């Protein structure tokens, strides 16, 4: 038995957080990251336009599956092993996991960087048919290496239920991306424009026409913006390494001395590979959705522009700028750029609830390791309920307010209605997409790392089929990707819930999701009607539009909280996990809300 001094106990307790505390820390960090991301992407859209954003996102979505492996798959695998070993007091095994994983993930990062570098030319030429996307893709390749090494530190801390290093490292990464990427993109646009005006060249390349010069300039600018992502991963790793070097992880020397000896390196490596492989494959599959959109949208719309251009263009009269109509081959990239601008807003919801998946894994792993069925049921229900509290109102609110959100963030441009149409569908899809990550984490926590992989492959198959069919219909085009995303994640969530109940033997009540869903519906309606009231009563400029949208969101939030209380959707145990939870719980009990 390990006997700790008071100082050691305080040190250990200080770093650990409950599921909800950890989730809130990660959510707060993610909220800051998303605000910084908006400060990056909104000005970037004005600097490089829809076409440039299309190139930026082609690169980002190709890199996404491998990047997700480094930032989500690897940390989850390490976190699960660390959580299990720390629950059993095997502190030397916790240290051994870190030692073994560092060189392994460094090698994985090198392989990922080489894979992107070699595959990028083929993908640009044969799959999306746009060579201008090559430069941004190559600029992203080194980011994989640094992200893989950073994954070791993130997973180690997450397994010990300390989410602060992950949250701070993500903020550091976002700030570096903003400062370096945005300034570099603007500088490149300015330099290329001046060079072409003076010499008729763009970085010493002679474009065939002024339009070609514009497209080439945007390609270089997109590559410069993407370079900020690579720099961000470097700064993030630097922070994590310095924190571990100077502040440690909360495990004391005495805890190491009194713990059982560590497993051998070979045994640890076998367990690491067995844990990592299915989680890694599942993480890649989850992010293949963006790659499917990038591939099928441009490929299928490109086919329409060759066979039935008038049918597609008739859907967007006055919404596509002349420069793209004069060069029909660029229309597919323009529409994909519009879709990715909607995608940026949609991804806010799954990104925030991803924090709940990260925080849920060590919490549910501990309960499963102890074998306490009551604790397992309580942990699972808390994860599902709290995730629904956040993602349901956000998703339905995005759909209800799609048009004003787009107009406030991106302005009332020609393309705003295209973006809003895509966002309406993606807002609905975000409800299921946001739930899928915590459900996947819980399946991994109870030792079924294979199930999320199998279910994800089936879901991606559905998305491919729906995208290929619908995106090829001229009247549907980019809306087909939104429908495909919705079908994909609906299937995924239903199948994950069924498997989770079967594996654990815990029955999950439908009311767990129906009450937050009903409250979110009331919230979305309230937000929409308040916005409509202001927009009809007053002539709104850009500031007034933002104020009306803010008023709608604020009223919707108040209505949502009241609805949750009236429907008794909040559980006392969830409130107790909050800071000063006992006091808050008593206040809510007096009002009969819990």
C-alpha cells in the first residue's frame, strides 16, 4: 500500500479533475481556440477569397486524417493505458508507457510526413484535378512530425486526468497559426500582386492570363496560411516539453518507489500497439469525412460542369462571381470553398464536445477497471447527458440562424446564401456528429477498441454512397455533402449506443437524450423569433445584424436553461462535479429543477 505525505497527496489531487471539470477546462480552451480560429479564418477569407479557402481546405482535409491520428488517436491510446495503470497504482508502468511511445510516435510522424509529401502530387492531379492545391499540401506535411511527438505529452497528462496542458497547448498552437499564417498570407498576396503589376510574373512564374495570375497568387497565399499551422504545431510541442521538464506530471518519487516494477519494454510496446492500432484507424476514419467531401464535391461538380453546366449554374444565378464563370473549371473549387466556410462553423459543435470524449475516457476507464457497474452506469449517463446539453442547442441554433450567422461572420456577399444553405444541413448533422466522439471514447474505455473502427467504416461507406449519388445531381450539388454527413452520423450514433449497452450491460434511457433535445428545440425557436423580430422592426446594418443575432442567441440560451429545469433534464450528480457544485445543487433543488 502506498502511503503519501500530505504534501504529496495535495500535489496529486491538485492535478486531477473530475470528468465534468476536465471537460469544462478543455471546452474553455477549445472556445478560446475557436475564437482565435475565427480571427484567423474570417480575415483569411477576405484575403484569399472562396477559391483560396478551397485550396486551403483541400490541403487541410487531406492532412486531416493523419493529423487526427497524431492529435486524437495517439493521445487517446496513451491516455487509456495511463489511466488504467494509474488506477491500479502502477506508476512505473505509467512512466514506461511514455518512454516507449516517444520513439514510436516520432517514427510515425516521420512516416506521415513522407506519405503526405509523396501522395500530394497524385491527389492534386488525379483526384481533385487542381494542381494549385499542391503547394498548401506540401506546406502542411512537417506539422505531422511535431504533432505526433506532442501527442505523447497530451495523452500522458489526459490519462492522469489533468486536461490543463492539452488546453493550453491548443491555445498556443492557435495563436501561432493566427499570427504567422494570416500575416504570411496577406504578405504573399501583396507581394504577388505588386510583382505581377510590375513584371507580369508571380514569384518568377509567367501566368498565361490575368485570371491565371490571380489563381496562382491565391495558391501561394493559401500555402503561406497553411505554413502557420505547421508553425503552430512546433510551438505547441515546445510548450508541452517545457511544462513537463519544469513542472512534471504530479507523480512523486515516493509513488514510483513504492509502486510495483514496470512491465518490460517489449510487453509495453505490444500493449501500446494493441491499444493504438484500432483507436488510430478509428481516428483516421472519423476524419476521412472531410476528405470524402473534398474529393467528391469537386470531382462530382467538375463532372457536372463538363456535362450539364447550365443546370447547376441555374441554381446559383447572381451568386457566383464573374471571374469563376469566365473560368468554368474553377467553379467546383469555388463551391467547395463555400461549403468549407459552412463547415468551419459546423465543426465548432463536434470540436467542443470532443473535449467531453477526451475527459470521459479516463473517467469511464477507471470505473470499468474497478468493475463497479453502478459507477459505470453513472459515468456513462453523465457523459451522454452533459454532451447533449452542449451539442443539441448549438446544432439546432446553427440551423435556425444559419443565414444571419453567415452574414455576420462572412458579410453579405454573393456567396452568403450558398454558405447558409449548406450550414442549415450541417447544423442538423452536428447533433449526431457531436455525440459520436464521446460514445466512441466510452467504447474504447471499456476495452472494445475494435467496435468504433468497424462502425466508422460502415458509416463512411454510407457517406461515400450518399455523396457520390447526391453531389452528382446538378440541382443538389454541394447540399448532397450535408445530407451525406447527416446520414453518416445518425447511423453511427444509433449503432454506438446499441453496442455500448450490449458490451456493458447498462441500459440507457431514451429520456436521457429526448429532454435536452426538446429543450434545444424550444431554444432554437426562441432565438429565431427574437432575431426575426429585430430584423423586421429595424433596418439593420452590419452592427445591427450582429446585435440582433446576439439578442436571439442570448434569449435562446435563457429559454434553454429554463426548459432544462422545467423538464428535469439536469441530474444532481452532474451539478456536484462542478466547482461549488454542492451550493449550486441546493439552489436548483429549492426551485425543483433537479
